[in-house]
């Protein structure tokens, strides 16, 4: 189910991998959302009497698209960092445990 590392901490790599994959799926959905918001235009089609409002709405959609793109990047980096940290934690801890076993064998032998 999980891998026990130093100080009794248990890391469930399968669960972490599932969460990382779900975050990466979220990244794809956020990219789609940003792309869907972007093409709303500049607002000039709002009509002469409403041009200012049209431009403000278009500017708002541009900001939303920018936020979604930044959120996408942050989520992608978070997923990568969690995945890497988990692999490194388990790998480094296992390597340290093996080194300690070798050292204990050498000292007792």
C-alpha cells in the first residue's frame, strides 16, 4: 500500500501518482478554458453607443484568460514538484537505508 520512509512516515506512491495525474488533467481543462475565453473579441461589435462597455468587457475577458493561463502554469508546476518530491523522498530514503545496512554489516563483520 505504501512505502515507509524515515521516522515512520508512510508514502503511498500510487495515491500520490493518482493525485498528480488528476492535477495534470486539471491543467488540460484550464488550458481549454483559457482558450475558450480568449476569442471573445475586442468589444468593438458592441455598437457605437456601447463601445466603451464592449472594450471593458473584452479587457475583463483578457484578464480572465491571463489568470487561467497563470493558474495552469502554477498547477502544472505543482503537479511536477509533488511527483518529483515523492520519487526523490522514497528513492533517497531507500538508498540511505541500504547504505546504513551495508555500514552495519561492515561494522559487525
